[in-house]
């Protein structure tokens, strides 16, 4: 199931960053995700680490909560910090049956 989940997460991220980069590698742990992103005009992949991942659902949305996101590039970390400050430590998407594997992989909030 790990490869299926990794592939689904990579597909989701690739859709969101289309035109600026792609997922080079992705590792899913019990409550973390580590990824390398091949971004345009960056000579080496940018490493991202998301820790403390939990999930919840409600009002037709699937919410991914996290404790921290760290990037290997300072300028990307600055953008992440601004986004987290604005939106909080949560990403919300429509709750679909295709997200069921994430519910099995990560702990519930």
C-alpha cells in the first residue's frame, strides 16, 4: 500500500506544481512525508520534510494537519512560513473515496 499512497501523493503534488516542477522522490512514514522536488531553474532537487501529520474530516472536506514543514532552500522556507502563517498548519481538499488510503496510513487528529 505504501507505493500506492506515495504515487497518489506525488500525483496530487505534481498537479499542484505543474509548470514549475515535479516530484523527484517521495517517502511516506508513519506521520511524515519527505520529498525531493525538481523545480525549474534549481540545479538540484529541493528537499521538503513534513512532520507530525494527522488527518480529520468534516463538512465534505479532508484536512491534513501537520506540525512542521522544512525546506532545504531558505527562500522556499520563507514562502512556506508565510503560507502556514496565513492558512495555519492544515491543508484541506474535498473528501473523496480515493483519500481512504491516507486515512489508513496517517493517524487521526
